[in-house]
C-alpha cells in the first residue's frame, strides 16, 4: 500500500506542478499542452481505449459500449486561478506537509481529474470493460469563460447523447 500511495502522490504532484492558470488575457498555451501530454503519458490504457478529442484545449474522452444502458459523464476542469497573495506552500510545487498534499488544483480540480483517470486506468489494466458508454470531460477554462465545457456540451447535444 505504501508504494501505491507514493505513486499516487508522485503522479498527482506532476499535474499540480503544471501552472495551468486560466486567465482571460493571456492563456499559457504551453502549460496546458504540457498538461495534456502528461495525461496521455500517465494514463496509457485510458488514452489507448477511449477516443480523445480537444475543444480549444478542453478534453473529451469517450468509451463506446454496446450495452443498452445510458452513458455516464464524469466532469472536471484542470485550470486554476492566479496565485495572488501570500502562500504557505508554493502553489505550483506540490508538497506534502503533515500528511497532506498541497498545491494549486489539488482539490479544485486536478485531483478530481486525476482520481477519475486513475480509477479507469487501474480498472482497464485489470481487464474491466464498462457495460455502458463512458465520457470524461475536463475543461481548461472553467475559471474564466467556461467556453470549453460549453462547446463540449453543445457537441454532445448535437450527437444526441443523453446521460443517465
């Protein structure tokens, strides 16, 4: 269990360390592109099985099952607001202090995206294949315009996708 916890901390720290600051004036496209590349490297089973699409930097992963059950959607975002003010822990240098992991996006919501992808990655490696279609969405501009999630939802509606 200790080795697994160390891997979890390491992997989530990699994502936290990327400064995916969503700013309406000057988006850091390089940071967001690096973040998406990290996801692909860290979760090869997910990215190998799910269809990957980008919507102006926001991502949609889709797994299509043959079963009759309605699909489900897991949602997140991977942008954070600017790191204004004084910080006890460096905002883009993940650190563990008193058994807690600190850094921008740990809770809001890189951690959520990491947990979703980690769960699917581990299940897929065990041979699990979902009986219903699965969609995973993560926006890159939730903190500002919300454009990515809006474009993805508009596209899913156009495709006639209705979720359970």
